[in-house]
C-alpha cells in the first residue's frame, strides 16, 4: 500500500519536472538573432518543410510560390534550428535558419541574421563556424592565408555595409563616364590631346581595378541589385539599365585603345614573336586560368575535383576556365608586341590590355547572367498574366453563352390571366 503510494508520488514529481522541460525544449534551445539584411530594410521568410536526404541531412523544401512574410531589419527573432536549402539571394546562403515568428516557423537565409547580444552567456552562436563571406571557398578545406584574409568579410560590419552598398558601383560608373567624356570630345590643342591620351586610360584603369576588386570581393553577389528576389522584378529591371549603359561605355573604349596600340606598335615586330608568345603562354596560361577559375567559382585548388564537386560546380568551373584561358592566349601576343617596343609606355599599355580584357569579359558574363535571369522572370510574369487574362475572358464568354447573350427574362402572369415576359427591351405579351 505504502509502496504504491510512494510510486505515485514519484511519478507525479517526475512528470512535473520533466514534462515542462520537454514541452518547452524549443524555447530552451532557441537563440535570439537580429534581422540585418545588407540589401534592403527587410527580409523574406518563407514557409516550407524539412526533408532528409540519403545522408540524413536536413534540407528545407521551399516551393517557388511559397507563402512568405517580410520581417524588417532590427526585428529580433528566435532561431530554433538550421538546415540546408537553396538561397533566394546568393550562393553563400545555403545554410537556412529556422525561425519562429508570429507563432509560425519560417526559413530565412542564415547570413541575413546577426547574433543578438541579449542571449545569455550559456548560449553560443550556432552559426559561428559558418563562413558567410560573399566569395568564400565552398569546396575544399585548405585556403591560402592571403586569399583567406582577402575573402574574409563580415557582412554586418561597416566594411560589409560598404561593399554591399551602392557606393562602389556608383564610383565605377562615374570614373567610366569621365574617361568616356575625355575620349569622345577631342581637343584642338595638341598639349591637351596628349594629356587626354594619358589621363583617359589612367581613369579607366582605376575603374577597371576597382571593378576587379569588387568582383573578387563579392563574387556572384556583385550584381545583387539585379536580383529580383531582393529588389523585386521591376526594381531589378530599372537597376539593370545603368549596368547595361556602363558596359556599353566600357566596350566602346576598345576603339580608343586600338588607336593607342597602333601608335605604340609602329616598331617592326615579326609575326614569329606573336607565335612564340602564344606557345609560351599555353602552359603557364593553363595554370593561371585554372587558379583564377577556382577563385571565381569558390573552389579551393586542393579540392578533390572528382569526388567533391557537384555537376553544377563542374559546369561553372569549366565555363569560367575556358573563357579565362582564351583571354590569356589572346592577350599574350599583344603583351609581347608592346614589350618589344622597348618602351615603358608599351609595357604599361600591354599590362593595361590584360586588366581591360579580364574585367570586360567577366563583367559581360555577369551582365548576361543577370539579364537572362531577368528575361526569364519577365517571360514567366507575362505568361502568368496571359493565362489569367485567358481564364477571365473564357469565363466571361462562357457565362454570356449560358445566359442567352446576357439578357435576363422574367415570366409572370398579369391581370386577367395575361402572360408577360420582361427583358432588355421592356415588357411584351406572350399569351392570354
């Protein structure tokens, strides 16, 4: 008797201690984070579900048209877990945070959240080991120390805000516009013309160097302002117009530089030197292009290219490698011709062609990718609009056919047993 009573007491005590901790397990493990998007003043949190792959890794399955809520910057949310999922704003957002907001669970790119200082000391940042740098190495564990320092960036820091802002693109556009003005409006003064020949390439060189650093620092995120999932479809279309104009200016400089090149290469440079320079560039150019393609793609050079790379990473690496290798082989004879002039001006012009070619081709690739995504999104929007319009027109025509042309008729019996019908043209007698 006493034994059963004691057992009941122990069960009650056990349930009273354990059950609250079990039911409140999410709140115990939840961590506070501050929404801090460098792109805009709010983030999109999507509804979805968790699925496991063959290795038991949690993946977030989010439909293309999944419902979402917009959470403003500065809002504190509770993170109750993490998983892997496709990012809506960039390659580095493959880690998704599972957040609780307004009583529901949503999925947000983890790099858009900043660890809150309001967390107790016993709680640690679950994303502390993740590298959310824009151009982080995603395959392979070993990094060169210099490359690691160069790529490292906290997007929530003032440095991150600077690179993710509009300052750098605006500076590039202004420099290119100034250089373009110098070359388009020739001067009658000989001294001023010589100054323009020197100043315009220097200004353009500054814009190109800034462009190269920007692309290396930001990776695929350097055209975030053309991403429809960040700024909206028509916002991306409007922001892509200056991008297109800048690229037109940059490509238009080819004619000006070819004129400079002809001035420098008046020295007789035998054709064999072009062929020799091409042979010399084949092997070193292969390694230069391969390493540059690894850097741009985000693949560590020590990675196992057979087992570590996905098909998408393989295709991206091959495309970038072939383009860069082609550029190296094309530019090599130009450099040799400039160097053969035995003048500092020729050497400087040859190096300038290298920077100009690389920056222009990479920028063109980014422009094509951005415009292709926008065009595809516009096509989807137009098709959706046409489908909705077709449904509305079909429903309207079907409704008018079923009601006899849209005229409503009412039959009733009048005084003296007279049968009337009323329609669109008044009342008329049917029978008596």
